[in-house]
C-alpha cells in the first residue's frame, strides 16, 4: 500500500466511515482515485463501499464467525435482487449466504429509503452505520448459526407487513417447492412467506433437484426465482409453468 492508502485505512479504523467528498478535498485527489482505493480495501475484506463513501468491514464483522466471501454467481444474483427493490418499501432478508450478499449489494446501491427486516445477525451488521432502517426480529439464537428463530421471532413477525421477502433454500424441487435443512428455521420461513406480498427465492442452481428436511414454501407461494444460468431448461420450464418468474443472472 502507498502512503495515501495507509492513511485512509488508519483513519477508517478510527472513524469507521469515510466520505468520498471529504477525502478528495483533504487528500487533493480525484474521486476516481479514491474509489480505486476503496475497491482495493473491499477486495481485501477491509471495507464495504456505500453510496458516497466506505465503511469499515473489520469492526462490522467482529464476533460473527463464518462470514465468507460470496461466489461470483451469488454476487450476480444479489445485484438482480437489488434491482427489484423499490424506494420506501419494506423487505425481509432471511438468513443465508446469498441473502447476506443481497444485504451487501443493497448498501452499495445507496437505496437508503428502504426498511430491512431480518433474523440474521450478520445481515444486521452489514447495515450498521448506514442510513437504512433496520428491524431485527429477536428470538432465540440458533446453536450453530448466527441467526434468530423461535416463537418470539414468529410473534414479532406477525406484527409486521413485508412488501418483498428474499430468502434462500437448501433444496428445491421446481414443481413442488423449496426446502430448508433446519427445523427450527422452517417455521419462521413459513411465517415469512405468509406475511409477504412478494416472495423471491435467491439461490444458486445447484440447489435444484434435491430435497432437504422441511418444506417452507410451495411453488404457488413464490412469485420469483433468481438463480444462475446453469439452471436446467426443464426446471425453468416447470417454474414458469407454475407462474414463477425466473431471472437468470
């Protein structure tokens, strides 16, 4: 790293947020130069780019194990998902690695006039120190995952209206429905589907053609599926036959 980048990282570690407009004046460099620096920080897992600046990723992920980098297909899926989010809407992001990437892409997009509901602590952390409205559902912490489930989470969800739900799955049968491998999560997922106007499944195509432990949504419960271009023609045909819009990213 050069001296400018070292200065930016040191300042970011203390302030946790840098504004592009402010740093261009202080450093007397172009905004494009700063964005290249910020992109490098992001690629190294040190920062998260936001509309108008950058936020420290190090402090935001303290205490959250297994926050891994997303695959390229997950990033493309997430970007497509974000394009469906409207201003002043309320969306729910269920737990999962693809929905975590949707959260990141939302922060990058600058669509701040959006309310986020989630049961995922890592997703909640993504929105820390941003201008998004965030509602964390409460409930019981799962033993092997940093998210909340149980009667309290379900009761709290009953009080809320959701315009659009983005959720992943552990298995999918195109003509039957979508599955999760965790029973403690299944009921909350079912409740989320029931409380939502538009249900969007965000998942890589490898999840299709296999079942998991518990079904949380039938094909008729889902309005859209966003997946990668390796989805088979037969799965796409069956999904569309069930009036599900399919987006291949």
